[in-house]
C-alpha cells in the first residue's frame, strides 16, 4: 500500500505520521505543498501542525496550496484522504468535509489524551476495529467543531460522524468534551466516507513504552482494509 503525506510550511506532525505509516506497512512518500501532482497513492494524509502559522484562519492558506487541487481531485474520484488536526482544518476549508472548526470553548490550547468512541464502522477507516473506544492524543487551539442545524441533521442521517469524545467507558457527555464541539464530535466523514477529518492524533499512540497503542490498532486496521 502506498501513502503520501503532504508537508506545508508549519507542519509539525508530518514526520510522526510518516513513522506511523511506515511502521504498519505503508510505503510512504513526503510531498511538498508546492508540488502539483500526487504520486500514485492508496492514502493521502494531511498532517497536524500550524500550516502557514495559522494566519488568516487555521487551514485557510494551506487549502489554496498547489498540491491541494490534486488532493481534491483524488478525493472526489474516491481516493482515501485523511486529515488529522490541522489537516482536519484544511479539509473543512476545502469543503471536502462539512462544518467549521472554531476556537476551543475556554479559549485555551489543549494538549492531553482523550477517549473517543467510534460512531460508524461502515468504512475503510474503522471497519473491523475490535475496540469501540480508543485513546488518542489531542493538541489544538481550534478544535471546536460546529455546523448548522441542517448540516448536523444531514451528517447524522448519513452516519458521517466518525468519532465522538467520550469517557473510558464510552459515555458521551458534555463533561468529556474537551473543546466544546457540537455533539462531542471529534471527527467527521464526507458522504462517501473516503475522506476523514479528525482532531485526535492516532500517530502519537503507536508505542506502548512512549504513549499507548490504540493508534496501532487504527493503522493496522486501516492498511488491512485497504489491501
């Protein structure tokens, strides 16, 4: 399986993602944002960080990078595209996934482990994952997911909510919502579910001695579903 990780000025999780993908069997390439064409890929990842220093609005400038035209075309043709943290912000700016990401509820940068509950497994990202609850890491200032009432009804009707913030037992409640996201939403799909935007970082949870291994479950499952 071949993957491509897009590096923007200010990306700081691109190498972490590269390590994670290679660890679980992807043949990964790092792609510079000013490139025009994507190499042949089974998965394209927009990593976390602070693309363009988060100027104007998080992800807004990165969404206009040269490579993004190819990423958008790839996604619209059915290609698998995953955006993590800042990558999620870029995805909403391009319109590949619905909604917006606002400042965190208490206007503070959040950096901690959280639990998320998988809401839908009828997709290549989460199909066959044994656990319904995963522990990932978050590190963001603008992770407060918001959408209109009409958008919310649509994404709920289409099962586009990928994961929700919860406690370790899977209880979804406001007290376990780290940033104020509507309905505790931590990640969403596009309608076709080939595009995933998610604030938590699975790539930071791939080593039991350093962090945890729930990210390992995610990546092992993903590559198996793509084969």
